[in-house]
C-alpha cells in the first residue's frame, strides 16, 4: 500500500499533537507541525480536522436493514454500514436462538472474517450474547435460553472465534464454567442476569472480565438488595454501556464513569441502524424504529438501538466528557479489553484505523487499515 499522510489535530496516547500522521496499512510515524504551520492553524488560516483512532465496537447486531443472524454475508453488510460512521473494528453479535440458527450465523461470520468486507470495518470475531441467559432478564432476547455446556461453547468457538460471551452466572452450573470458558481465550461477561450482588462478585472472582450493557438486562442497584449493577460499580475494571442517552440516564452514566475505570461504549446496534422508521428483524424477533428508538414490535420495550459510534462520541461529549476521554472509551478501552495493543490508538506500528472529524464532530473521512472508506452508499 502506498504511504499517505493527513494533517490536523491528532489524538495520540500521549495526548493531542498538532501535526502530521503518515501511514500505509499501519501508522508509520507522527510529527509535530513546525511553528509557522501551527501558528497559521491556530489563526484559523485553514480548516482544522480532528484525527482520532477508529472506533472499536464490541456489540453489534446489525445495521443497514441487516441482522447478523441472517447468516451468509450479513456481517459484511453490517460492517460496511458501521465503517461509514467511524467504526473500524467490531464484534458481530448473535442473539439467543436455536443452536442450528446460531451455527448458521457463525458460519457466515467466519466466512466474512476470512474474506474481510471491502469498504467495511474489520470483523474481529463474535460476541455470543445468549443463549446462556436468564429467562427473568431477557429484554428483547427470545425465550430460547439453554444452560451453558463447555462442549457446546467449544463447538461454536470452532466455527468462528468467540471473543466475548454473555452469561447469567446465577443459573446452576454456569458459574463453574467461567474459568474453563475463559481458558479458551473468551472474555466472559455478566449480563441478562437476575442474579444478586453476590452472584456478580462471585462471577468476577471466577474469572468474568466484564458486564454486558451495564444497567440494562440485569438486577438494579438497590441499597437494601444491591444487584448485578452494584457488583459492577463496586468491583469491575471493564464494563460496556450503551451511550445513546435512552438506555441509560445521563446521571447513571456519569455515576458509572466515576466508578468503573475502563467503562467503554458500545452501540448494541440493530438492523434498524442507518435506516428510516419502520419494522426490522432482531434475530427471530420483530422490532420497530421510531424517533431514534428501537423497540419490540410486540411489547414496546427497548430492543437494542439505532446508535452509531460517531453519535455515541457526540453524546458522551454532550454530557461533559472531554473529547480525548470520550474517544478512548470508544477505541482504546475496548481494544485493550480484547488484548489488542495495535488497535484503538494512533502510534507507530498500530493499524492505521483512523476517523477524521470536523469541529462539530461529524465524520469526514474513515480509514480501515489504511484503506479509505466511502462515506456514501
């Protein structure tokens, strides 16, 4: 790939740099602008662009009218939609379903991992959200839960690399599986759980790495009966949260930001993302998008989101986070959670995953491993 360069205000692990980033597939170097160029930029002689690490979304069900549970090349289509909004790497996320349906989805995802979509985000693997969930905290998941077995997890993991797995630890036998599943290289997360505070603490002690969409699909914080959410706030280093300002009140989001050092944002995006109002699929369920919300067509409860990561960034800034902090919660922290030291940051040797924004934080350019992503279509 031919080397290229961008100039602007660049967010690096050491902070902001006014200058130039050189890259091909990976970042080649960073250099500070000379004094004259810096003075001209400061004086507004040329438009300023903000260059951030590309977003890393660890919880994506769909987009562009497509759900990854459809199998085939659905994950590739979803990756293309989200790339146009600055997501440069993602986990294709499944739903609770029959094993046959999950197998079909994983086979399609595996094919798209092997032949990554042109003009799309890098598909890093799978977030298996279900079927090891509590019937009492299903949210928009269908009632097709089963108890986890190590044998089934191994079968599914052999089809496509599972990077994150959500489970309810209070279900008999599942707490004991956290260690063996983690040994496969899978991050086990607590979610869709009716468990107690003690269940959450026990899951972390057994090796659970995080929590799935904090506050949603779990027992709430109550000062007499603290639930799973309280266990996360008291003990977690990592947890994911949906910053669409609909799933979680800004006050609760601020509380979580203070309590959990590496809280990171996810979209929990559905097929409705990037689409007009109407009815869409979420696994076997039907959901309806209206006025920015996605709800079960049958009952009206929230069912994933229509969020994109660029809007998540703007939302975090709108509630008071500075841009650098908001950015790392959508890029570096989720990359770190997966153990990826060459994504989610702009430094020499890292993948050239970049999102270029204007002063209003609107996406102007996206590069995935050095490839420019068309923003239209």
